C-alpha cells in the first residue's frame, strides 16, 4: 500500500487492486437524478487500470465495475462502496 492511501479501488470481478487512492471527492453527494460522479485524487494506478488508460478515447477504455474500500489509518478495511462502470 502506498503512503497516504485512504481508499482501495478493486475489481468487482476478481478483487485485484486497480488503484491506491488518497482522496474521493463527491462520494457522499449526488446530482439531481441520484447518480454520483466521484473524482479519485492522488491515485497510484495498478496494471488493469493502466491498460485502460492506453485506450482512452477508444472503445476499449472501459474499466468495468469496481469496489471502493475505505481504509482506517492502520490499513484495516472499514467500509466500502460499489462503483458502476
């Protein structure tokens, strides 16, 4: 785990870590239709997500569904959110 990690973004399918995240902005707020747009800041991207970045703007840039896990300062998991593609 990288220094300052408050969240882990993991694959919904395999549980593989996609990113170590320092901040998640907009997690607890929604737009008018109930959807949330969350900005992940200070990300240390891992293999699967790095591959998606190679295809931004193309049809293969989809990262898929994921889980965003909130971590305690000790690194223990204390909560989580499902993140839709």
